[in-house]
């Protein structure tokens, strides 16, 4: 009985934290997949093994050369190792007015986070039919793509617009993310880890797209959007789990820290999500962890709130690079970057 009460209290505590801070629907969507797909756990396990093989024996010569800078891409969009063409699909209506400026600012925030790790996101230059455009695709609400749970929402969104996910990163900016027809409190999600074959893309609430200085719906900067939610979701897209994955059993020894939890030995396992930048959460520390490393409260894959999210750990970066090379190589191939 005591155990049940503890679990109930934990769920309530986590629920309140999720409500206040940075909830993404990633875990609830993955849980739904795990119930429906008998291969879910074996695919996840082989991902972990492949990633670790790659990390232990990284191939030489994998650096991608994008060649002559006078080709299709904008100057400045080939400054790094991995270039990913992006299309922003905006569910546009009288209540959701996302400007081009807001898109450019969000991309800048994304690149500020990833460029130090040799990953760059560039707005696509051509639609799948070869016609040029600016990487921004607006569609009307007539299809009502928000009026469903996240898994169904992806179906609706991709029915409206879905560029080949092996060539483009599809990002959808929507009015609402509902669960069971009700407002969910979720502000975004990544629909598909690199090792999965579900519909592939990232969904963001329009009030969390970009920075409060360019987004009139995003609230005052102190409590409003800083464009970090997309950084977090792209972390999932490139294979990262939350740093609280697995709670205190998530890789809590030197022998398991790269195989359990978030697969990172340089992020300390924690009981659950943090919930804010400053809250005293000493009870959530996992005391048996083999390294005396402090909790990383400012990690992008934490739920600490946008104001204090500033870093990826070296192990997280190695996972993202391995995911790109092993699972998303179509995106970053030179010929794709040039023609997309
Ligand atoms: Zn998340």
C-alpha cells in the first residue's frame, strides 16, 4: 500500500512538473508504439548495439565534403560537417500567423545550438517536384490536423504535406496538440526515432516556435518561448533520449551507463524530470551513480525550462553523429543537400 501511495505521489509530482515546464509528447507516443508494435523492444535494443559499435569504432573518412560553394545552397549553408535540409510546414490561419522572420529566427536558434557540434539546418531550396521555394510551406486549417491524438495527428499532417523524410526534415507548426480531444499541455514532439519506421517529423505548438522577440503569440521573454523546444525535439530526432530515461535504474553503474537510460555516461541518472532551473530537487539525485558528476540541469534533453537549457554532453553528440551516419545518411549526402 505504501508503495502504491508513493507511486501515486510520484505520478502526481511528475504531472505537475510536466504541466509547468517543457513537456514533449515523445514518451507518451513511444509508450503507445511499444504497446502496438511487437518488434518495438528488439528494434530499440539493436539501435543501442549499433550506436555503441559505431561509437567504439568510428569509421575514418566519414567527413562529408559539400564541394563547390557556388552550387544550389545559400552561402553559409555549408559551413559544417552535416547539413540537413529542412521544410517548415505551417498550419496557417487567422489565429496562427507565423511570419518568415519567425522561421528564420527559429532556424538561427537551432543552428546556434548545433553548429558547435558540426550539424547545420538549412531551409530547403526545392520542393520534391523540383520547383524552387523558400523552405516554408503554409497550409490552411481546412484539414483540421490538430484535432487528434499525437499519433493520429501525424497521419493527418502528413496527409496534407509530407516531403520524403529521407531527404528532408519535416517540421510542422500547429495550433494545438490534443489528447483524447482535449488540450494536452504538450508543446511538441518528435514522431520517430532514427531506428523506427513510423511517420517521420517534428511537431511544435505555434506558441513555442521561435523566440518571443519575433513571435507575437509566444509570451514575454521571461516566461515565454526561446526557441529551445525545437532544439530538444531535434535531439530526439537525432536519437537522444531524455536524461531521466530509466530513472535511477538508467545506467547507474560504469558497466551499464552506455547501454541503459539515456546511453550517456556523462549525464548523471536522475529520478525524474527537473521542472525548473532553480527548484531544489536534491531528492531526485541517484546517489549510487558511479561517477561523482553533478546533475546537468541545463542539458537540452532535460525538462528544466527554456531559460536554462544550454548544452549537449559529448556522449550525446557522439550518439547524434552516429545516428546521422547510420540511420539518416540520405539527408546528409552531398547530392541530396545540393538538390533539396
Ligand atoms: Zn522530449
